C-alpha cells in the first residue's frame, strides 16, 4: 500500500489516466472525422456516376427521339409514293440504330393509306439479329385508334 502513497506513483497514475482518456477521445474524433471524409467521397463519386449515367440515358432517349422524328418525316415526305414494303424496310433498319429501341411502327388514319383498309399499321421489332414485321397491332381487335398514345400523337400533329 505504501507504493500507491508516493507522489511519483500518484502522478504516474494521473498522467496515464489523462493520456488514456485523451487517446480515447482522439480515437473517437478520428473515427468520426474519417467516417465523414469517406461518406463525402462516396457521395461525390455517386453524384458523378449518376450525372454520367443520366447523360447517357438522356443521350439514348434523344437518339430514339431523333430516329422517330426522322421516320415521321420520311413517311410524311413519301406518303402516297412509298409502299408498305419500303416503310417496313425503313422501320426495320431504324430500330437497330440504338440499343434502347426494340421496335417501331407506323399507324395510319382509317382508310388514309388504303381506301379499302381501315387499319394499316406495320410494326417492326427486334428478334435476335434480324427484325420481324407484324400487322397484329393493326386489327379491329387491337383498335389502335382508342389508345392514348395514338390520340396524343394525333392531337400534337
């Protein structure tokens, strides 16, 4: 017991206690600071990746929009002169201009393309390395005139 009564021992214990407590708080501060720095860096990287990916997606949608507009102008410019085979060929090639597009079609107003046909609407879609054309979306059962997408396109002419 006599050893713990000396000033030297009391000072050593006090200093060690203060140093231990100081190290504990420094470690907590370091952990907190490191965590904040790491979270900030992760956030910056995520923001940069998100911005890059958003740009890529916007670019892909812009390309699809451009292809769609080009097809619409081609139909408008060649209406009455082009055959359905030519329209099918244009659509079949256009859907391979971008990975985002999986298909495309042209739907005419009733009896406009052919005075004897109410529903005329070829649709081309990707099927592996080739494209397939179908007319399954230009039938009375499908009745494309009733769909919102058709009505909105017709109203926004």
